[in-house]
């Protein structure tokens, strides 16, 4: 499918809102799926470091 102009491409034959929101939601879900384990790992390592400091100070 070819488009006459960039604005036609963005409009996607009057389906642009649906198409681009679907892409946006997909990218958001992918970003959360990447960031969530990284943040959980960081949080786990910080908690373990705190626990080890508490145990070593006793």
C-alpha cells in the first residue's frame, strides 16, 4: 500500500488513531516487560545488601 503524502500515511485511511494507538500500547507493554525485571533485580539486590549490613552489624 502506498500513500500520496506523509499525512495520508499517518491517517492510514481514517484508521490512524487505531493503528498508532495499537503501536503505542504495544511499545508500552514491551518497555514494561523489559523494565520490570530490571527494577525488580535492583530492588532485590538493595534489600539483600541492607540485610547483609544488618546481619554483620549484630
